[in-house]
C-alpha cells in the first residue's frame, strides 16, 4: 500500500484486510483438518493440532501479503 498521506483510505481498508486474513486462515485450517482426519486417518488431537498450526501459518502469510 502506498503512503500518500490519505489516512482515511488506509483505515477504511482495514476491515477488508482482516476479513481476508481470517478467511484464509479458516480455509487452510479446515482443509488440513479434513485431510488429516479423514484422508490420513489421524487422531482428533493430531488433526486439530495440525489445523491450528496450518491456520496460524496461513494467517501469517495472508497478513504479509496484505501489508506488502
């Protein structure tokens, strides 16, 4: 995002960015949970741990992309 001195433009864009980050994290977590639990027959605890890990990584990547 360019810094052009227009603070209202960047403030107005914030909710859209956070929504994108959360959606990206949720989609990644759901995908890896379903993959681990049903395709690879992992235990519930293991699948949840992997989902949390991948969701966090996806949120970090989406955050970096929105602030590029």
